[in-house]
């Protein structure tokens, strides 16, 4: 008898049969444990906002909302997702460097807590849209600080970036800025310094400097500090040489900073934005091996899903070419005896999910899982490539499996395309 992967007592063989493959499977218990573990350790004054970008499924958002999370959104659809998942407008912030007029209008019409503004030009737009509505918009400034911080997989601050406004530029504006826009109330500061941070001390140091910067800016620019958003960027371990953040150590460093700031600014809302940290560990990308073959002495398992659903596993951006944790899901107890390339159905040599992954001798028909895949999965992948479409998504909650997204079928893929009419065709 082989040992098979299961989620809350549900076996992977049965789940794959019921919902088909390729499939994203999320363990709601893992999300709950992650959120509550952090929430219980973290100073209560620091509110957790879920960054929908990491996994925008409405049920994932609703689960996190039910646990007490707020929402950080970056598009009109993410805003609507958060609202339909039950998040109150006062618990939503909207950020992103290229907001449209329609998105700004939706933020104002929904009356969300704050628009996080990323450029001076955007202030002009927000002011105009607010004036049309006869209201005053609450705006927090996203700042690109002079400092950056070590230990991040992808650094966002301290260098030329399209995000936020440089600290220097804001300081040069001085008190003029707040007065220039009659329909805007500047009320906060947001800084996001990077992602995939796995060093507790880096997060603490980031936060310390962001809080300092927020105080300085609000004084020098002359606006009240109603909100300060310290970003986040908390990572999770993907690779052999990485270690998950120690929540006890992290909060032991963070909480005194929060308490100290709280004492000086009892009315200020304090926000941390988290995506990956909350959802990544919950997800497994499940594919089925269609064929096994050898080429010039190396083993290949060709599966029914590939980089079209899991671009992160290929090694884009900060991931370099390292393998995500992977397993033969129906034979967890069997020793990994040989190296396998795990490849997908796309007609490109880049469609490789894992290179030389140690596995038992793989067989056609069995299930492979890419673990820790709950964040930046299909949503950050070219799901339309070769017209395979979005995979199914299943969330297991309280021992029950819920289909939370249907896989795309041919009509889903073709339904929005239009066959042009050739001359003469339209005359009946
Ligand atoms: C992407 C992003 C996040 C979420 O990042 P994670 O690393 O998934 O936690 C939060 N804030 C901003 C501004 C982002 O761009």
C-alpha cells in the first residue's frame, strides 16, 4: 500500500477523479492556521490586509475575510471581488501605478478606506474625479524611500521605480502639496519595499524605517497621519536552502515598534499587506502524467499541465532555475531514486515545471504535485497559451471539497472571439 497525499482526509486520487486535472487544490485549514498564527502573535493594532494579487479567487478572499482579514486590491475586478467576498469598503485600500479614471471613480463611489496614490499625476486625476462628485477623496501617498533593505527576493524601494513617489520629490513639494488639491485629503503613507523576505530582522528594520519616514513626511508635508501602511513582503520557503519565517521571532521584533508608534499616534490605522505569506503554502498544483519517455538518456514525464498554469515554477524573475517542492502524490512513501524532467503540454522547450527532480520511476497516469503553489499560480501565468485555458480550482474547507473555479472549456476560450465577416457575408 502506497501512501497518498491527502487534504483534510480527502485522498488525492479521489479528488483528481472528481474534479479532473490539471487542478489547483487549496487547503483552507492551512490558510486558517497561517492567518490565525500570525494574528495571534501580532500586535492587535497592526491590521492585516490580504493582497488579492497573490490569489484573487473570490472564495480564497472570502475565507480570509471570514478570519478577519481586510483587502488590498489593484484593479477594478479585484475591488469588486473583495466587495462580493464581503469585505467592507472601510477595510479596502486600492493601489497600483496605473489606475484608470474608472478605477479611481469606483474607489470613490464605493468609499473605500484610501486610494494609495503612486504619482503626482495621479493626484491630479483623483482631485478631478472627486470634484465631479462633489466629495473629498482620502488619499495615502505611496513613497519610494531613499533607503532600501537587504534580504528581499525582489527589491522595490531605494532605486528608480515606477512605484510610488520618491521621498525627495515629496519633501521638495513641502506643505504646498496638501493645499494644491482641494478635493483630496492627504491622510496617510504607504511603503512596500520588496517581496519574498525570509529574514525576520529585515522585516523589523523595514517597518522601523517606514514608521519613521511616515512621521517625518506627515510633519513636513503638513497632513495628518490617519493611516500608515508598512507594506510587508513576508516570504515563504520554496527551496532547499530556505527556511520559513519564524512568526514568534518576527513579532517579538515588530510588536514593540507597533506599540511605541501606537502610543504616539493612538488614532492612526496601521496596516500590513500580505499575499504570498497567507496563501502560498496552502496550494498544490496537481497534474497527471500522460507519457513517460527518455531522450538521450534523460527521463521526461509529460503531464497535462505546465507553465501555462504555473509560470513561477519555471524560474521567472527572482526564482532563478530552482525546483519548487514536488512529489509523486500517490506514492509519497517511495524513495526518489532517479532524476525526472517534469514537462507540460505546450509546444515550447521552456515548458518545464521541474528539472531533474528526484522521483520514483514515474508511470503514465499517475499524479504529480507542485507544492507551496497557492500564490502567484494560474493568475500569474499565461493561461491562454495554446488555448488550454484556466485550470479548475478546489478549496477544501472543514473536510469538504468545493469547486471554486471551473476549468475553462472550448467555449470559454472561444466565446469572446469574433469570426470576422468577409465582404459579401453580411448581405444574407
Ligand atoms: C505584490 C504586492 C503585495 C503582496 O506581496 P506578497 O509578496 O505576495 O506578500 C503587497 N503590496 C504591494 C504594493 C504589492 O505590489
